[in-house]
């Protein structure tokens, strides 16, 4: 997913929820970190399947992965 497309997605979400892009990004980051820290081995295995360039997926990588799974 291109950075511009991701920013557009965040903008749409922010507008829909009467929020800001920064707030949406911050809430998504919190949810990402909470998910990654889940101690359940099955959940951790699911997170490990998400392709990422670093040790953990970025928001963009997560959204790209989810979008590919649902389309």
C-alpha cells in the first residue's frame, strides 16, 4: 500500500469519527502494540504471519495484510 493511500484511509476514518488523523494513528498504534503483546501462542503465531520489513509490522503493513485477506 502506498503511503498516500494509507494517509487517505486515515483521513476518511478521522472524518467519519470526528477526529484527527493523528488521533486515529495513535489509537491504531495502541491497538497494534496491545495485539503484539498478547501472550496467547495462537495469537502470537497469527501476528508472526504478517509480512514486515522489521521485527514487528507497521500500521501500513498491517492494513495492507488485512486488506489483502478480505479482498
